[in-house]
C-alpha cells in the first residue's frame, strides 16, 4: 500500500507515469503538469484531450 491505501498507490502511479512521459519527451515535468492542470481548470474541451499530452506540449514562455 502507498499513502495508506491501495488507491493512493494507483494515483501515484498515474502521476509518476505523466512525469516520466514528460521527461522522455524532453518536457520539464513541473511546467507540463502546471500548464495542463491550468488548462483543465480553465475549461479545456474534453474532445481535445490529445492536445494536453506531453508529446504535444509547447511551453508558453
């Protein structure tokens, strides 16, 4: 068990997977996660979720 519960382990696995996928694609993980979460919070369309994948990420600065 991770984080005291099985679901905690699964959640960490998802986050770790996103971080490593960002690294593999030459993307800084914190910038990627921050921009992705901000896009989702701002109402990014569900039908365009592929835009948010690490290999499609373009830093804004």
